[in-house]
């Protein structure tokens, strides 16, 4: 029985949801009868129980909550997710969605990279959540026949992700879009003057690091606001959800020649001087190019050098 006419259906795909561990909120394995992919969806807390031997396969994956998503790729999804589970910057995530080859085949590392790139673009255009990035996804130079085959993977993967409950690429809830639009505003204190080239030293024990993907940045609270230290990285891209002031602050830094290239790195620049921002929140937004807040500045995971015995 169906509630709607299916006479004009273009594709007669049937999505199958398997719950190998039982229950409703645990592991779900989603596959349909026309594709070569499967999506495994599960709570982040289940990462610690993953079988590393079974999960040593190429995959594209999404870490998400209702407001933020991180889209990655890997040749060994079990090991990579274990790394993320220990990473404070990924603590926002509540759910994991892994796109891999059905029954362990079909999807290789090139396909995983392509899915990451395309899913990231789709998510940014949808504007449903803020996309956290470390290194920008790679644009692959592929022959047309290979790209055409991978575009089918994108189409199938997008459908399976939706059926698995992922609302990063598509959603029927307009409330998600309104949340992103509201995020474009900034607090009045964030619009104050920015001081470029300040000379100051962090008080002992006050230094903080930015927990945002693989971006490296250090800073500390100061009487005038928040100082981001020289040597910190600044992500080149600016997310659509970031407030307009982020772009204007970036222009100021560029005009003052405060940003220099990083050899061998295309998606980031480095601060060559210390910069004092009006607040920790606007400092985080400008450095990441994303709508993040001040709680991204956290105590360093490794405050002291790691000594290796000779």
C-alpha cells in the first residue's frame, strides 16, 4: 500500500535499513537495491566500540549535530574516527555517518575524496548547518568517464544519507535555515577596533589554543580584548554563515600585510604579527572564517614540549 501515486516514479529504488545490534538509536546500516554504497549511522559514543579490523576501509564520513558538520575522507575510517573521538575540536558531534562501499567493495580513496569535495559543496550551498573545515577538500582532475561514475556515487550517497537521518545536505525543516541566517549577527563588542602588530606576552598559564579542525592558532585574554599570537594560522576560505565583519577584518589584515603565505599550504595563511581583537569570539570567527564562538579557545592539549628519550 502507498499513500501516493507511483506511476511517474523515475527510480524504483528500495532503501533497506538494518539494525544489527537491535534498538532504534544505535547502529543503522542503510543500503538500496540500485547502488554500490552503504551508509552506517551511529552515535559518536559508539566509535570507541568499533572493530578496527573491519573498519579499515576507504570512506567519506560526516560528523554532525543540528548546527555543525565536519565532512572528511580517509583510507582507514576506523582509525580516523578514533582520532576524531579524542579530538576536542570535534566534541560538538553527536552522530556519525559513514559512506563506504557496499559489503566492503566498490569505493576507493579517489571516490572518498570526490565524495568529500562534492558533499562539502552541496552542504555549503544548502546552508543548513555550519561546515567545519580543516584542510579544504581537494578538487580532483579526473577523466570525464570517471567523474560521471563518481557523480552517480554522489547521487546515491546523498539519498542514503537522507534515509539514514543526516540533515546536513538536505532537510524538510526550514528552521535549520533560519538558525543559520540568525547566526550572521555579531555582538556590539565584536565591532570595536582591531589592533594589528601589538607587542605583548601572554601571562603565565593564560595561553589558549583554537579547537577548530586541524587549524593551529594560539591566543590569550588581554585588558583590551583578546590577542591572537604571531605564527597562528588563518583559514583562507570564509563560510557563507560567517558574519560580514569577518571579510572586512580579513581585508584589514591583508592591507596591513599581517598575513603571509605558508610554504606548501594552499588553504591557510600565517599571522606574522600579533593582533588584538575586541573579543575572543570575533578573534575565533576571523581566524576560522566560520561562525564559531569564544568557547573554541581552550587550554592547550600539550602545553609543554613532548620530550622523547634518546
